[in-house]
């Protein structure tokens, strides 16, 4: 019996620790400090691509985002589990490196608002817009060890430009996972194809989509996403319908 048990343990230890490229992933060597409570885990994924240097309302879009974050972070319950990932904060020597410029600046923890604010102040917009890669990294690594609902708040001022599709990614993701909700705040985006991709990314994961063309709308998007305001059900009214 002991021999059989020993063989089983060896086989289990040798089994690959990843199930797919879409987030069911447990890299060896990572802590398995699982959180079993039902508290929502929130991860901000913020755009630090070069286009965030563009001017809007007599300021850069980056500065408007920073001011908005400084306003909303103090409103977050200190007990809430919150973290920060950014992308586009470095260029890279090759397009491949630039499209891997995504970093978890602040791990998901309680009482984390000041850490997030400090981390944001240390970086500037520089590079590309690897949205899909950032989502993959967040789901594989940033939520590692957490159970329950995982809430991503993605803010971007442009569409994916690293030859991937966030919409296609989440459509595959929901086939194997339903614990991730992605809210998307599209900040001052004009391109209709980019907006459709981002809207798909939110709606497929049962998240909310905000088309924020101004700093005031940007603030509303963050506030609504954090407050968990539910979407209003839309009723389709067909004209000329006989009773």
C-alpha cells in the first residue's frame, strides 16, 4: 500500500502544472497561499503607452489619468484586495520586447491604495499597447493563489497594437473560466474597430464598458466600476407591433 501511494505521489508531482494558455496555470515555484474568502479581488491594468502623452483638456492624458487615480484610490475600502499592473512603460529594443512591456507594479493586497499611487508616480508613458499580453499575465500570475471573483479594471487610450486580439482571447477564456470579470474604460478613443474590440472584451466577461471621451467621463467610469453599479437591462421595442 505504501509503495502504491509513493508511486501515485511521484506521478502527481510530475504532472504538468499548466492546463492551457488561457489562465488555468500554476507555475512551479510559486506560493500556494490560497485565499478562500469570497472577497472580490480587483486589479487595475493601466495604459502607459506613448499615446498617453497626447494632449487633452490642456493637459496630457497621462496626467489626467493620474489625477483621476489620486481621486478614486482614497475611496477604496482599506480592506479591499487591490493591485496594479501597467503596460507600455518601456520601449524595448525590438517590437517583441515592446509587446512584452507589462509589469505588476503592486501585488493584490489589502490597504494598498498608497502603494498603487506611489508606484504610478515612478513611471511615464513610453511604448506600445500590449493589452492581450497584459490580460494573459494578469490571469496567469497576478491572481495566483486567489479563489472567488477576480475583477480587472482595464483603462486604455487605444486598441491592441501587438498583433493580438483581446476579444478573441476572452472568448476562449470563458470556455474554461468564468471567475474573471473585465471592466474596460476606453479613454478618448476614436477608432471604431478599437472600440468594438474593447467592448467585446468587457461584455464577453460580463463586465462593463465605458466610452470616456473626457476626464469627467474617465472619473465616472472608474467610480462606477469600483462601486459595482449594475448594468441597466435594455429592452428592445419593436415598432408597429400588433397586440
